[in-house]
C-alpha cells in the first residue's frame, strides 16, 4: 500500500470543538492526498462516528492498532505520550493549538522531533515558556476546506443578519447587550454554540445565511472563506472587524486572544459591538475572502504537514 500511515491523537472526539474539527479535516485531507490516517482518542462520540464514515479508522484503545504508524501526529500531551509508548519506533510531531489549555503544554520526549504551533502566541508558548528549541519549532496557521466552505452570494451594502458562533457563549447579560447593539444597528442576531444548546453541525451551510459573523479561531477563518464579514469575538471579549489591511496580523494571531481587547462589562461590550459593525464594508470583506481562499486552503497545509512527517521519518 502507498502513502504514510499517520496516527493522529486527540483527547476527545465527542463534540465539535476546534481541535476535534481540526482532526476531522486533517484526516480527510490526508486520505484525499493518498495517505492512511488513523485517529486515536480515549473519548469517542458523534464526531468519531462521522470521521469513521469517511473510511478513516478510529480507535479508543491503541492495542486495536496492530499495524504500527510511520509517524505520530500528536495533539494533547497524555494522548501523545500514550501513542509514543505504545509504538516505540515511531517518530512524532506535537501540535500546539491553545495558549491556556493544560493538555497543550508540550511533552518533552526524545522521539518528538518537531513542535508545531497554530499561531504566533502558541509558538511563543513553545519556545519562551516550555524550552522547545527554535530550530525544532514552527508555525502552521489554521486552514480551510475550500470545497466545503464555498463562496456565498455577494454581501449586501448594509448588513441585515448577524450570528455568534462560539461554544463558550451563554444566555447572559453580554449576549443580551450584543443583541441590543445589533438591533440598534438594524441587524438580527442568532447564536450557535454548545453553551446555548445549539451546536453548529454544518457551519458551511448555516453561515451562508448571515452577513456578519462573530467568531474566533478556525470558525472565524471559515466564515471569511465563505465571504462573510467577520468580527473577532470570544464570549466577553471583542476584537476588530477583519479588514484586508489587517488580515495578515490577525491570521498570525489565529484570530484569537491577541486579536482582542480585555474582558468588558456588558454595557461597554454592547458599545464595542456597535463600533465594530460601523466598520462593515462589503467590498473589503470580498477582498478578505479572496485572500483567505488564495492562501489558507487545506491542500497546501496538508502538503506542508506531509513534508514535516517525511522529515522526521528520515531523521
């Protein structure tokens, strides 16, 4: 059989959080590129079943995997170490997705030969807090499956519908302030996320109905690829409307915490929502989407990862 057998680890595959969806997209991309991904997680659920439907093997016990992998794509420390101990001849890379999450602190192990960060803040975590040598560390920004997230029709001159896409958002004073701010600006506001009991199962379809999307991380990038105007948002924090002249910086920050201001009171939060909506520009949003589709596609990112896999195998 051709292609690399790549073991991908993640601490859970139950819902639709960022790293879980990253695993799903990566496994699909590797399969399409002619490789043989296998996914390991001790906690399996609905998303694991969806990945398996794509003919990607998914296991919750590494003893079920009798064929050793050529390389381990490690995400989350405990699961990465479990895979390394089970397969003593396999080299690994470790992928850091989050500044805060304790499982994203990199394990130090002789066979982890590369450390990859999804943005500049995670790179700083690796090399400035965790002692990872710079020559072993790199950044590979989030990517988008452009076949799934196809361009929506052109945005209207004035926005009419907005949506929050965030698993941390709950029905509270901040969300109430956001709804009131949108109403003052002439927009309705819907909410998707685990925190409101409405997970977004198919964002590639759901987001097409909205002119403005409040999101962070990969969700923000996917909304940009669709052609929506995007405001960087996380629960009680807010960043700017993404504009073409600031896209490079915001993508390097992962549309994350460094792209936002501090936590705000509900009243200030509402005013900042209105300020961000005042920056809406349909033509600029179209240019942002064009650049994202040109430079953030899944195919190029998968090719770069395969290059890293081959590098550590050769080493």
